[in-house]
């Protein structure tokens, strides 16, 4: 069944779908598109007293400020690096976890592991970073283990080295979100026809073969959709983790775009600058997902739109 | 089929909401007592709606305040969103966002109320000259800071300022020596540490640590200002020696270099905590609370409240783990100004009345009445015979049980009500006997000291913490403190931009300078990074403000 | 039953190695994941002043219930709990119904505006107007100082819609065709053919929405700051947590009373546990929908 050409006849025939669409579009315009009018702030020196109509227009001055600041270029690099690292690691771990969990035959064990796995999602970052700080401190468990195993001669201060910062952040994300992210894949696995597994078993396929030939292809559309969606989010590497784990020594690799806007925009009541940074992020996100979507379209995979 | 069931559930829930919403509308107002709302752009704890002291106060002066505190936003952000929602409380303390409220034009000018003579307590808070300093560019006064303001004699018992702190047990072991310079300070610390590698409970001794986290990095950053003998202007030194007051940058003085060279030397010798640059505030406090840290540079309020409680509970106060402040200078024999004896008038924020308040006269009367001695006693001491007792000389005191109770958060919420961001006094009560606030009552203070502290106080002949510092007693300069200006700077001016960037550079480089194997080279790199962000822009704006303040 | 037997008898050496490795991996995973949770629970039962010393791992050192008392004595906690439950229930029902319908519409391959509608929603994921314009919009719509701000604005979300759409697209097309031949309209197909097959994905989205509703506090603060009758549980608990997340500030004391009000780490832990409990209870309830092949297996094309 292919989509037909748009014509009055077709619209009439798909009346129900069209009416729904109109409602959804009206809703979307009100709650998602009208606030975009606020983007005008990026081209103004916005003062709340003067409002959107009275504030002075400054053209591209805010964008110029951003891109002429070497700090901003550095935070873009940091954000991209952490975004990509987080994306890859959390993505990989969630899929791996969902598949492995699906292979557990013991129902109680499966339920237990799954319930446990998503608990850290509910811990706030303050608590997670507090535990991480303890574990990685000079008297913490990680240093202790490494010294006992003879890998290290004395404790190292993990937070003082720039090289460790990105992996620590990625690990923190994996730790907190793997179980939660796996929920979608577990749901997707349920849509796989069990008769496929039965047939494979009869053919003498082992577990690896079944995972490779049945489970993975079964959840591939979900993987693709989420991948494309998340590619658009690489610039949303966040600020809370970096803010809570960072310190003066690693600042040059720890600061993200969000921290930058917080310091330079919100903290100083400069909403225009924050908005300009937001627009930049949106533009990059849209370019990335359009590219990813085109790529998926060409290779015949499921796509977003 | 499923769907109609769903619809029924939905309809039921909607109905429940309607009923609830209607019920919500029926909230009646009680009698003649006026309910004010207030937003304070600082985190704090709410008191209960049925708070007992609030009720007593309400019955006496006909008003009560529902306080809302900052939650999960910065002050500027919170004020920004209040402005956008165009929905103001009756009273507001906008903190860093105060200027935004002023610019918005939603604050009620105080001038005619102050001059009307109807609110004598309010007027009394500041001298005419001090009131002048609150005047904004448009010629009106819109708010009053409520802190650090003494009535009558100053009663400060603690050194609620910055200092180099040292544990009492170290002083006792060294035979209560006189310590005036950094060299002497580190000498005592390291000698003690060499002889006591661990504490009594077996924790490895840390001679010295520093906190570098976020805004609390003043622990490492601003000591050069004090070491040169200047008071806490916060962001700069004001040099009066040439006659005309001049702004001096304390980050680049020879003293600053000497101080960091000393820290570097001590770090290389293994006398400074290796985690100093990366520890969080929680870790820092945890470290101090083991009693293993012999000394650090910090503000009293940043550590003492928590640490003293922990020491007491663990019995570490008996082992002499409490900290004594020292008024160090870079050379022997210099004057110091670590302790501020006068009032610190931070005019950049304070309590204000908004234009959404429907009866400003009543609001100002309420503020005025809060300063009545009877009400003030209720706010800070509590209810007589319940929260404090009065001896035959009229002196207020608390039993140990009362003190414990007053420190209990649940009791604070249900019973005590000090409206902590409303106008208030420090210093001596109008009865001439008591302190305005219990923390400053000398008898209360001395009763709470552990034995090693008492011995130390006697050895040095000190009656209070400030006596250890021995700061010059003098009146504050008219421009003091300059931080009230730099705190309010925004990135709209080149100076504000420089100020933010200077902070970023220092956050990164100061730990590097301390940890460097080659101090001179790293110091040069730091200086060139520092000069690259145009600190002169900042200093020029500070100088302008200084000139303005000195002239008025 | 029969299936299990087949697997058991036919498990090869490779499969055994797999099971062993898998068990080790998942056990390690559980240990690493569970530790922070247990640590939080331990802290929540420990004396606040004692906990400052650090070093608490699996068991509390000085046991107390004081932290829970502090949390539960928080002002407005009952109102907050009531509103939180209400918004979670209403919000989840509304979001599920609307997102499912939207997902159904965009998953119809014959639909003429299919890709345009998808694009329209995908864009919303990556753009936003910022806090201030949104606040002004809600104020003008009368949504501030009201309960509805919790459920109406965030009701339809592109992410949830796309998750459902992907699942629906995976369903056999034959189902819809045969229903159409029987003369069923779109709403009938959606309600009685597609929806019953989508239970696992509905459960997933319901979980996402419910958790989101239950956990959110920022909207309560931003839109109902002064309207304490619409406060939520999370906002009340956030007030306890916020003193540590304070941004900026100055090196100068505002007042001694203000600085002393830093919330102990133990009370933070207790607040976290109070937050987690209801959601933990919800999960096993939804979990039964995540059983392999429950639905599709019964449908033969």
C-alpha cells in the first residue's frame, strides 16, 4: 500500500486521518512552534522591561560574540566529543543489555535484573556523582583495587587529569541509564514472532546464531529510529554531570555549551546570548538528523520522516 | 469495548479534578490578619503554615509572611522567570537579580515612607548617609539590606570572616606560640604533622588543604588581599596610601606571587592535600570532620556550623580539633584587617516591596513592626520560658535542652519564625543587657566551648574569636565593601566580561601554579593567560565606582 | 513448556559457555548498578551529622529514622503527593491516548500527509523557544497558576510517538487490509485491531510518561511558584535538595542563618528513596507486557 497522491478525493476518503492531523498540527503549532517566536531574542539585546517589540535589535551581534570567542569553539569541541562518546557507549550498552537479558531463561532472575537495572535512572546526578567521587578518590575502591593488583604504585587523582574526564562522564551515563534505555528494546523484542526462534532451534541454530539472525534484525527498525533521533542530540551532552564532576584543572575539557550559556547567558540575565546558542544547537541538530535520515533512506532502512 | 471503559475512567478522573479545583477556590481569609507573600532568591527552609511564633507575631502586629525560597535555579534565572510571569509577591529579595527588578520598574520607592515619620524603626536601621548608598540612578531608594547591621554595641563573638585557621591541639602542642606570618604558620603545621602522622583514631594527618570548587574557591584565591593587610573588599584592594583611593589588583602583587610560591613549595614537600584541586565541598567537609586537617584558609560560615556539630558529636572537640583563626600577614609586624568590626553594608540587594502589593502602607508598617524589640525577641530568641529563660539581672539564657531544640529543623519549622530576610538587628538589645540574637550572647557562647578551646582562650588572653586575629579597629571606609559592586556586574560591560573571564582563568591556573614542578615558568604562563583577558577593563570600572563612592 | 524442553536438550557447549558468560556479565552489572541504590538507602537511615564523616557503604553506621521524619514533615507534602498522583494518572492517560492516535495516523502507509506530519513532529524535538517565551505563552493562555499546565502542554511528545510508530509499522499489514475489506473505519481499526497488539509499546510509553510526570518538578516551580495548592511532591522534595545545587553566589555571608541551612546528605538520600518507591512498585506491574512474543505469536498472517 503506497501513499497516494494528494487530491480532494483522497482527502475525503481519508477524512478521519486528515481531521486528526489538523488537530495535532494545531496543538503542535500552539505548544511547540509559537514559542519559537522567542528566537527573535537572539537578534536583540533583549530586556524584559522592553519586551520582544521594544528591545533593541542588534542583528547578528550575539552570534558574532559566540563565534569570535575561542572559549565557545572549545566548548563546542567538548560537547561534541562527550556527546558522541555518550551516544556510542550508552547505545551499545543498552542494546547489549536488552539482548543478553532476553536470553535469561529463569523468569525470576530476569525480572529481578531488569527491575534493578532501571533503578539508577531515579537517582539524581548529585547522588551519582557523589558516589563516583568517593569511588575514584585517592582512598577510594578503584585506586585500592588497582594498587592491590599491582597496576599502580600509588593512588592517582583521576579528576586531576584531562584524559580521564570524558571516559568518566561516559561511564557515569552508562551506569545511570543503561537499564532505562533498554526498556524500549525489550519492548521491541516482544514483537518478534516466537515461531522464528522455534524454527531456528529445529534447524539446530545456537544462541549466537539466533541473536544474530533473529533478535538483531527484529529490533533493527527500533535501533535505527533511536539512533537517528539521538544523533540529533549529540550537542545535548548536558551540563549537570560536567558541572558536578568538573573542576578548575579539567575545565578546558569539561565545559559544555550548556555550561557556557549558563555562565554567560542566564547567570548574567543575558537571555539573548542563551537563545543564540540554543538556535545554533537546533540548527546543528536538524542538519545532523536530516543527513542521518537521508543516509537511512538510501540504504533502505527505517527512517524518521 | 476497551475504549468506552477508558472513557469512563477518564471522565471519572476529570470529575475528581473539577471537585478538587473548586475546593481549592474556597480558601478563606482569616480575620484581620494580613497574609503577605515573599520570594527570596536564596535557598532556605520554609516554615509551616501553622508555625506557632508566626501566629503570635501575626496576632500582635496583624500580619504574617508566606516565604518562598529559591529552588533549583540561579537567583537571576528565578527573578527572570518571575518577571516573565508578571506575577509578583508582596515582598521580594532578588539577590543577584535585584537590578533586573529595578529595571523592570516593579519596586515601590521607599523615600516617602521613610520620610513620613510613620515608620521610625525602619528609618532607624541606617544613618542618612547609609540610606544614601541605597539610592539608585533614578534618585530613589528601593530596598534595604538587612544583614550585618549592629544596634548599639557590637557583640560579635565569632570571627564570621575569613582567616587562616589552625587546630587548637596544634597550638597546645607548640606551647601557644605567636604566629604572624605564612612561614611561621606552615612551620608549626609541618612540625606537628611530622610528630603526629595520624590522628588519635588513626586517620592520616593532612597538614593543609584548600577548597577550589566553583564560587567557594575564595579559599585559595583571595588570601593575598588580607596578607597585605587590607580589608575584605572582596574583588580588589583599595590603596589609600597616596591620598586618593586607588584600585589595586591583588592577583598580581608581589605578595600574591610569594603566597603561591609558598603553597607550591609546601605542595612539593607533600604538606598539602593532593586532592585539594579536585575535591568537592562535600568531600572537603567530610575531610575536615575527621579532625585530620590541621589548617586551611576559609570563611567561618563556610565550615564552622557543620564541623563544630560533628566535632561535638564525635567527641573530637575534647581532643582539640576545633579551629582558631590567625591574622597572618606576608611580613612580620604588619597591621591586618581580616576581621571587619564595623557593619558591612552590602547595598546590592535587600528586601523590597513590589507594585503588586495592594497596600504598601500596611506592608511598610509590617516591616517597621518586625523591628519592635518585643517582636525582634520573638523572632530570634523565641517564646519566653519556652525557648529561653531570664535570670534575675534580666539576662536571657538557654538550657542545654533548649539549645538542642532550637537547632532541630522540625522544631524550627513548626515553632520558630525568624523571617530571616526581613529587617533585623545584630548587636545589643534595646534593654542594654542582651544581644539582639542568641548567637552573639557572650554567656551563651562561652558555655558552648570545649575544654581545649577554653585553655587556648586563656593562654592567649582572648575573650572571643576576633581577639585571636588582632585586626586594626577602625571605621569602614565609605566605599567598603567594593564587592557589592563587582557582584552586581554583568557581561554587558567590558569590565563585567573581564571579571567573568578572570574568574575562569584563575579557576584553571591557580591549582596548576600550586602543583607545578617549575613554579616560575608556570607563574609566567598564568600571568600571560591572566593578562590576555583584559583585567584592566575590570579594574577601570571598579576605579570609577570607587571614585563615585568616595565622592558621595 | 515444550519450547523450553527443546532448548534444554539441545544446548550445545557453545550455548553453555554463553550462559556462563551471560550470568557473570549480568551479575556484575547488577552489583555495579545496585551499589549506588543500596548506598543511598543506607545513607537515608544514617544519622546526619555522623554521615558527614563519609565512609558509609552498605549499612548505616548510626541508625535513625530522623531523615524520613524530616522529609515527611516537609510542608505541603500531602497536597504535593495528591497533585503528583493526579497529574501522573491524568497525564499518562491523556498522553497515551493522544500519542497512540498520532502514531497510528503517521504509521498508515496509505496516508497522504504521512511524511509531512512526521517531519512536523520530528522538528519539535530539536527546537525550543526557551523558558521566557514559553512562560509568556502559558501565562496568556491562563495555564499558569493552574493544574492543567502539568498535563496539557507536554501531552504529545515526538519521542513517544516515534517509539509507538516504529512498533506499529512492524505489525503485519494484512491485519489492516482484511479489516478494511470488512468495512471497518480508521477509528475501529485503531481501537480494536491495532491497539490490542500494541500493549508492550503502550506499556513502555506509559512508563516513560508516568515516570516523567512523577519526577518533574521544574514546571511546578516555574508556573505555580506562589500557588502552593498546586505544588507537587517532587517540588517539595526538591526544596530540600536545592541548597546544594546553588549556582554562583559570593564569597560573602548573606547571613549566618541562611548559610547554616544546607541540607544534610542523609536527608537528600531519604528524599530520593521516597521518590523512587512508588515508581519501583509500578514497574513489575507493567513488566508483564514485556514477555517475548506474547502478542504477535498468536496472530497468524
